[in-house]
C-alpha cells in the first residue's frame, strides 16, 4: 500500500458571516484548488472556528432558505444549534453531535443558535459540510438524521492514542452512524498527546483533514496547526496522523461522483435547466412552507 501524501496545507481564509449566527472560514469551494470538482463529492465546507458570541435574547442564525440536490451535514464542536425544515425534520444538536439533512428534491429550512444557549452565549465552534448527491438521487425525498454523540459509533485506539468517532462510512471495520448515498468516510479523531493513528482511504477518494483542536503531524513530516486544513493527494491510500498535543481532527474522504455540476447558491444540480426548474419550483411554493 502506498503512502497518501499531503498536497497542500490551507490556512483558514478571512472569515465572513452566514446570517448573523455563523462566522465561517470557507475552504470548499473558494480555496484555490479546492473547487467542487477537485473535492467531489464534497461541494462546500464552512468552518466556524472558535468564536465567542455574547448573550442574545434573540437567537442568531440564518432564516428560512431553500436547498435542493445535496445534503447538509452540521458537526457541532461547541455551542448548540437548532434546525427546522419544511419536511418536518428538526432538532437541537450540541457539542459532539451531528445533524445530517438530506435536502434532495427540496426543503426550506432555518438554522439558529438554540434559544437557551443563545441567552447565555459563549464559545461556538462548528463545521457545515455539503455532500453532493448522485444524479439519480437528487430528486428523492428529503430526510433528516440526528446523530447524538452518545449513540455515535466509536473505535478506541490502542496505546491510549484516543478514539475515532465514525460519523459516516467506516473505520477499521466499524460502520458509521449516518446512512449515505455514495461511498464516503467522515471521521472525527480525538487524539491524546503523542497518540498516533493510521488511515487507509482508496487513492481516488478525495480526502481532507481539518484540525479542530491542537496540532498534528501527518506522515511524520507535515505539521498542521489548529484551524488549518490538509488536502491529501490522490497518490496513495495510507497516511498517519500523530498528535503533538491533545487534538481533534475531522477527516473527510469520499469517492468522486464524476457527474456534471451546475450550482447556484442553495441549489446544486447537474444541468442549467435543472437549476432553472429549481428556482421556478421554489418561487411557486413547491418547496413547502416554513414559518419564519
Ligand atoms: Mn442551509
């Protein structure tokens, strides 16, 4: 098995606000070389690095907006977020939890800081990832999966190295909690200082490593600091991550769909005509109704 090398280490971009509740660094698709084609099936990655929100009586967030053609995956590290969508999905996720929303044929949803958390305020840290859907599944029914940390699949590493949470896909034979439409692995590794772990991902899977906490060394050579993302090359399967201090690392690896992408704002389809249809369906109320 060949080593999978680091292609680039990306520093977080200048943050911007999504609504008034998410202060994010965008990596996918705006970072040079991390466009939708290169990162396929991952089409968007916004990272809200640790940010202190002052107490607010009115929860901050993003109001009602549509999505079609993909899935939004929200991984909460600190803080609490509340979600509601027009297909009836909804829930609250907090530290360690994951919300996996399949927009597919279309939903309206809203994403806000949870009311009680908002009143107290505090440090907020979260990832939102968009996973593209295969053409054949883009118009399937919307779906909502809430994966609370206590029910998440976990693998304890030998030598007190830490634990790998299997959000989706598989790690060392343990299957992840989320159901997916295409082959992918989403892992959250919580490593102790000096803990080392080995990963195997098929060479053609597009793979990235985001350092949420602490500092790591990949393949004994590449240092990656907090809030930086390492894009892995498609040159091999095997890579190691060693924590130089207690660390949390999000690993994304997915088989490319290799289908045409037509994207505009909240809609990601395969053709321009499907985008026009999405706007028309949205404007004529076919995404359902959701109260502000
Ligand atoms: Mn959204």
